C-alpha cells in the first residue's frame, strides 16, 4: 500500500510539486542587487473551504466561503561576503458563516549568510510560525485538528572546503513545537516538545562531477509534558552527482538507530534518502524521498517515517506568468503499538500572471488529506480538506539608501 502511494506521489511530483522557500514560491525571482532592499506586499483573496472544521468522513462537514488579507514585509541586505534577510507574513482569514473560525496566521524569519573566507561559509536561520490548524504545518505523525499550533525552528550550518577535493558540512538544528489545549472532547490534547541535533557530512570529489563520502546525524527529542526522551542516530554512505550543468543528484543510504525512553529498548532499521533537483535561471524543479525514524509530535512516541516531496516552478510569457506546484506525502508507521498509523498528503498549486510589475493575479488550490489507523484497535478515520480561490498580490521593492 505504501509503495503504491509513493509511486503515485512521485508521478504527481513530476507535474505539480513542497515548498522550497516561501519567498521563491511567492515572488518572481529577480537578479539580486547589492545593498538594502525592502519589499512590502499585500494579498487580497476570496475562496472556498470545503472542510474548515477538519471533520472526518461520515460526520457533518460544513463548508464556507472565505476572505483573506495577507500582509508581508521582506527586508534584505546583500554585500560582497554577507547577506541578511528578515521577513514577516500574516494572513487574516474571515469566514462568511462560520465566524467563530476566523483566524490570523503569521510567521517571521531571519537568515544570515557569511562567507568567512574562500574556504569557509556560515549560515544561520530562525523561523517562527503560528497557525490555527495542524493541517497547514507539515509535521510527520500529527493528526489533523483545528488546534492552534506554534513552532520555532533554528538552524546553523557551516561548509568547509578543507582541500581541493574534500568538502565538510556541519549543522545544528533546534525545533520547538506547542499546541493549544482544546475545550472540545472531540479534539484531545496533543503533545508538543523540543528537539535538537547535529549532523556531519564529508564528501570527496573523485571526478569533476562525482563526490562520495559519508554522514552522521544525532537527534534528541523531548516529547510531551513528561519530556520522554527519544534519541535517533543515522549513519550513511553518501554520493553527490552533477548530472548536467543544471541537474544535481544527492543520495545516501545506511542505518537508523532509535533509543526509546525508560526500558523500552532500541530499534534499528534502514535509512535512505535521495534528492534530484534542476535549476535554471528561472525554472526550478526538485524531487526527494527519505526514510528514517522521527519523533511523534502528536500523541508522543516515535515513527518510522517515509516521505516524498516535490516542487516545480515554471514561468511563461517571459517572467510575467508562472505555474508552480508542490506535493508532500508522509507515511508514518508507529514503533509502539499504542500509537497511530498516519498517512498524510498535501498538495499546493498556483497559476499567476503579472498585470503590472507591481501587481499580479493568482489562482490557487491547496489540499490536505489524512488517513489514520489506530494500531491498538478502534475505528479508522479520514480527513479531506480542499481550498480553492483567487487573489490579487501587490508588491514593490524599495531600495534603502
């Protein structure tokens, strides 16, 4: 069943594909100019939501029309060796009938890149997000509920060109996730928690196009109020191939070891990943798949997680129009029998056209689908949510002297 779903998702990804970054997906890519640039923007949209309450199949599923106002501000600095990006985005959503579900999503990010020397590069990024539902944030093993969700993710990365052929990469990740406590008994409280970890990768070029090496990742997660500790270690052999000037392949395979809390012991299983990307001056395509152990942020525990993600963005009529898409499929199989088997699928598509340099019109579709199977007995459930609409986006970059 999983392999058939992954195969279907792979086909979908070839024609409509996860988000590479919000900025790449929301704006026409332009050549980066040195100095400070501030870009305010506002999007006004109307649409249709066929399941705002995230009701399961067989239960009443009221739909409604929505009006959304989405302000955003991006401030960027580009220097000879340094780049800085600060951004904020929000979305005020009003329902025509289900007014109690009105919400305001928002997020902010900061990213700093520094080329310390010809051989050493550093980057730091922090992103904070607030969402009224769990289906809009693509977490492995989190059931879809209309619950407020807050998360913060921090990363620090370094790349060292140790020798002409040897490249070393190191990174640190920290994530914090918190859910609102619901008032309704139909939406049980979800566990949040924190996770931090490090990863090291070494790649040696054996030819101008091929590099081989290995990597190691350690992740420690504290899940729930009881702070149950889950630790995962991944070791892999890695390869990176430049198939053409615009196409790159990155892959790894090895083993993943999961340490469970208390006296529950350990689990060992295969870990693998593969990523294919194509980038030209305007068009962008990526497709990736992976399998490993991950912490379960829903009801606690851990999962064997398999996922496929893909993105595509292609312009037309020069750079005035674009088509973009994204797909993400995650199948999370529980390690412990008391957990849930959850399969989630997210789809995103949009078509846009610039009426003026500062004004564009977009049509969009977002879909979120989830199947939940209780391992310890109970009733299977399915949630489908589709949102479709149109929006007008105004944006104008302003150079700061």
